[in-house]
């Protein structure tokens, strides 16, 4: 681990810049390779289309649309360009009569289009006629016929004519068709043909290719084309910059890179338009840059642009994601004052904002307001509320929302299924989770990268390393190439399993694949470091973030609090808490809730109560995790009346107790000597449909064992084994402790041998229980014999551990 941490702070990847002259392998794209590519000469560095191999015709576009079909007439009736010849118009009319695909080798196509090569037309006239025919066919959704016409032209018209204007206007049109159909391999090949046939490719052609890649979510390929465009000294247009800005927003590029692009745009004497400003505001969402979004909004108005519905909704969304609920409401009111009626998108943004902050009462109030204004909740409304109630620990209300959704005949989408999977998985109901997974596929939906990431996240939370590996393999087998979000999820999942080395290996793989860290990556790494108590490395990471102009957010500071807590740096913990209460760090609900958790963990009751009161003062409902933390700190002090108050509050407010809730209650009753109550709670867990974990059984075993009730210990231990769980070192230590307290030293020693033989490594507590017990009850001689014979009892003991045991014995003798 030390070697892994030496590479921190995080290093950045080398720039990703594959040449557009190279057709990526199938592993670099989710699209299938063109059938024509297999027939190209292996010795040729150029794709098959350069040799005039026709573009393969697809039976149908992909099942899931990756972008809108761009109608050049914007919904108006089709009108042929008056420059298109009468012969071309007649050919278009004839082609539109075909009800089946037209193949480019068809004699009818030769007859219809032969005028283009027999009439001594000028190159411009040929291009005008071809564009008119292809546009018309595309307008009437006859994409295969349009591509057949283009294939015919590739066979009978020279590339010098087709690509005479740097590709425009024909090539951009065909690229748009191919992009809409998801035919990325053909798209790349066509662009390579253009580049090999002309000295200067025009901006329109490059922009169409960038747009097509972006529409198909191949964002890094879009940027590589933009880089090639700049290298060829082709001046981008306003549309080019707008598309690249959109790509930046999707890749969550750091804000300084976004502003660098705008500076580059202005140097080219191209100034922002309405779309530019809207996209810039959208770039602020992921980074929670509400102040920057406001500046852009104000600049937009000062330049004479009128904010439209997209502008208002995007600005509201930025405030919502930044947890600025008052400001989000102010945007809504301003929007109405400016005569723009809030849409379902507007209300969903507000509902999402409140739900993510645990303010479900306010979210439900917005839903009611939306319904009063004549808008019916849609699938996004319901899915957001289901996720919000689940996150808060109110699963009954989450199920109620799902039932209402079905009652209103609102069909679940992929996000809904992902949320339901997460809800079942977090409760350990893996069978139900996988039933939902099967159901989404049965309903014709295809698991998305978010679906796979949800499974990775759930198994990570449960510490199931083997399942994480299997799901990741299945994901790649399904054709998904890991992107930043998947890598971030894996880093978090492995760290939750205690596999810090593997988490850092995943980070290295991400960097080597050309993906740089964003704020989520930094936060995932910080979370991993916090679990390993590496508070000093965490501080270095935050310094690096600031150097890269990435501002720490609530997740960042929450991880730092956990790092100080796990590293037992209480003074640093208190200093950071002071900064939060003083407002020097934004005291968001998440950060305040984290204060409840960390102060509970270090058993600082007064500070935990203060943080809990702060949550209440700010009008934020505590979630199930914060309530469990307070149960824990009160339970350790056997303050049963306080514990009962919290349980009554949970019942009144509709919270669903989690496994952690029940385990915390059992811990308290164990301390109070209530063995039967502990087992009663264990049985209640089972009756509620939850699966007890190893901690649940260990508590009950320890409760009975501490009172010398070994028959009950053996009975509960048998139940543990029948449940399919494997005893861990804590389980065995409980037995060892019980044996020692009942002066059953022979049995304790035999158990250590059994542990060693069955792959459960005894720890310091295991050996110290026996050593201290022997010393106190049987004297120094027998204790010394135990130390001398430890090699036979535990053959795999390390030299360091053996030396520690000897020193412990010597300390007892003194």
C-alpha cells in the first residue's frame, strides 16, 4: 500500500489523440464494424471505402436512439431546392415510390441517375442534384435509399467531384445520416476518404463528424476530430465550438479548460450565441459552480440575448445540484415573471434538488404544486422520489410512489429499474435485485452503463469482491468500454471492500486509458484514502485539486472528515468542524450529517448531538444513516430512553429500520446483559425479510458467551453456519473470550489450532485473551508455556507477531 500511495497526488493522463486516419478496432467503439471493412486489402492503410466499396445497408437503426433526426425543414413540408434539376426531381419522385430498399447495383438506379454522368453537368450541378435527392429521401425516412444513391455516386462519379469543396455539402449530409444510424465505422471510413482526396477539408464537414460522434456519445473521438481540425488549420465555426462545449459538459471537463476553449473561440473572432451560453451554464452543473453560472447568465443578458426556457431550467438545475434551494426557487419565480411557464423539466429539477438533500416534504410539495398547475408527474418525477425516499431510509414511501406510478399507468424507464435494483441490493435482497434486472430486459430495455455501475456499487457496499469482478467482466462482455464514471464506481467499490491497493490499481488503469480525473474521481480516491485512515494523503489530494482549479465540494470535505476520524486525528477533526460551523466551508446537509457520523464514531456525544441539532435547525430531515449513528452513541452509554425516542421518531416519520439499526440495538442490549432481547431482535430481522449478517450473529453469540451460556452460544453458532455465513475472526474471538472467562483454556487453545487450519488467521486479541487469562488464573509458568509453544499451536504465526507476544508476556510479568 505504501508503494501505491507514493504515486499520489494523482498524476494526469497523456492526452488522448487517436488519428482520424485510423479506424479504431472493435474494442474502441460500441458500433459494429462495416461488413465492407473485412474485404479491404490487408496491405492497405486506408479503409475499404477509399476503394469505392459501398456503404453496407442496415435493416434498421439501433434500437435506442442516440440523437434526434435533424429535419432541415424543421417540420415544414418538404421543398426541393430550386437549383435541383428537373431530372433530379423526377429521380427523387421515382425513388420515393419504392417500398423496399434500393440497392446501388440495381439497374433502375443506373437509369434514374445516369443523367448525372452523361449530361456534361458541372461539378457544382452534380453535387446540387445529389444533395437534393439524398436530402429528400432522408426527409421521408428512406435512409437506405439515400445511402444507395451515395454508393452509386461513389462508383460512377470521381472523388475529385464529390469532395471538390472539401466535402461540403454532400459529405456532411451523409455523415449526419450515418451518425443517426450509429454507423460509426462507415463514418470514419468516409472521412478518411475525404482526407485522402482533397488538400483542404471544410469546417462544415469536420463539424458534422464531431456532432455525429457526440450524438453517439463517443465524446473523446469527437475531441480527437476537433484536434485534427485545429492541426489542419481549419477555422471552427460557432456551431463547431458549441458542439465541442457540449462535449466538454458531457465529459465534465475542469472549468479552466472550458474557459480556455471560450478564449480560443474569441481569438477566432467568434462570439457566443444563445446556445453557447446555455451550454456554458450546463457545464457548471457537475462542478456545482453556481456563482460562475450566475455570471454567465448575467453576461448573456448584458450582451442582448434573451434567456429562453432552456436557459432558465439549466440555471435552476445548477442551483439545485449546488444545494442552493432558495436560489433555485428564486429562479423559478423570475422565470414566471418573465412570462415563461414552468415545464415538467422545471419542476423535476426542483424535486431532484430537494430529494438529493433529503428534503422529501418539500419535494412532495413541489409535486403537488405541479399537479395543481395541470402537469402530471412523469417517469422522472416518480423515479426521483423513489430514489429520494429510499436514500432517506423510507422504503415504505418509496414503494408507495412506485405503486402510484403504476396506478397512473406511468411506464418505468431504465432509471426506474436502476433505482429499484439499488433499493433491493442495499438491503441485501440480491434475488429481488436480479429479478428487477431480468424484468428490465424482458420489457425490451437494454442495461446501460448506469445499470452496470449500480450493480458494482451495491456489491461494493456489501464487500463482495468476487461479485464486483464478475459484474465488471459481464459489463465488458456486453460491449461497454469503461468510462470515467465506471472507474470512479470501481475505485469506490473496492475501497468499501477494504481493497485499497486494488482501488488504486483501478485509478492507474483509468489514467493509462487516457481518462483524466474529475472531481468525482478525486472524491472516489479521497473516500478510499479515508477508509484506510490516510489523512495526510487526503490533504495532499485536496491541495492538488485546488491547484487544478477544481474546487472541493461537500463530498470532498465529508471524506476528509472520515479520514481524520479513522486516523484518530481528533484535533484536526475539531478544527475542520469549526470551519464548517463558522461558514468558512459550506455547511451543507451532507457535511453536517457527516459530522454526526464521525463524532458518533469517536464517541463524542456532545459534538454528535450538536451536529444533529444543526441538521434540525436547518430544516433537514436526518437520513437513516445519521439516525443509526445517534442510536450507536446513545447505545454505547446504555441510554435506553434516548434510543427509544429515536426509534419512536423513526416509526412516526415512516423510516424503515436497516440492518445497521437492528445491529445497533442488539449492541446496546448486549451491554445491558439482555441476551434474550438480543436474540429476539435477531429473529425480528429475519421476520422483516432482511438477512442477518455476521455482525448480527456475533453480537448474540457474545451476549450469551459473556454470561457463560455456552449451550446457547453453540445453538446460535449452528444457526450462523446454516445461514450460509462463514465465521470470521470476531466470531472465533468471542468463543475464545468465553472459554477463557469460564477457565476452559484447553478448549481455547484447540480453537486457535482450528482457526489456523481452516484459513481464519488469529489476531492480536485472539492470542492476548488466552495469554492474559492464563497469567491471571494459572500464573506466569503456564502463561510462559503458552508463549513458548505458540509455534505448534499456530504454525503460521509471523516472527513479528511472535515477538509482540513475548513482549506482552514480559510486560505482564513486570
